[in-house]
C-alpha cells in the first residue's frame, strides 16, 4: 500500500468551504475552482493524511470501480496545480468516511473559472515590486 496522500499546493493555493461546497483559488494562475459533491469529502480525507490507496480500497468495498474515478479526480486537481503529494499519516479509513464520500453526490465535481484572473493577477494580497512588477514575498 502506497503511503502517500495530498494537500493543497500552498502557498499558491487557498481554499474555503461554503455550505456544502469548496472554492479553491490558485493565486498563480488566477483561476478559481468550484468543488462539490464527492470531491469535498475526498479532499477532506486526503488532507487529513489518509493514504490514497486506503481511500480507494475503502470505497471499492462499497462501490466497485470507483477507484478509477478517484484517480481521475486527483489527477484533474494535480493538472490544475491545486494539489501536491505528501506522506500519508494513516493507512486506514473508516466505513463511515467512505459512506460520506459516496453519499455526497453522484460525481467528483470540479469546475474551473478564470473570469477573475486579471483581478487576482493584480494580487492585492502581496506587495508588488514597482520596478520588476513581481510579487515580493
């Protein structure tokens, strides 16, 4: 069993929960993502340190074939530079956590938006060097 999981790719990625969903912002690209349904509790399990293989094994016991969807959801978030790999701290997941993922909806939903990219690129959160125009951290 692989002892890896994922976390948000900080410091360039921030996330905030709203009701049942999650908004994830990539400060580098200026894109933000609406995350919902099964992907929200999946991310919670990953961020809590549970290994990817433990999550997939637990979900497969409830819904055969779902591990392919888990891999696709994780790969999609990686392709948007939202996640980075980290060592897992737990090789087990409870049946209740798996049921929460399954019952959260029908899909691992993520939708990207770039309508605020120019505003985010102005980056009011960080200081900008007036000569180079680069972010000063």
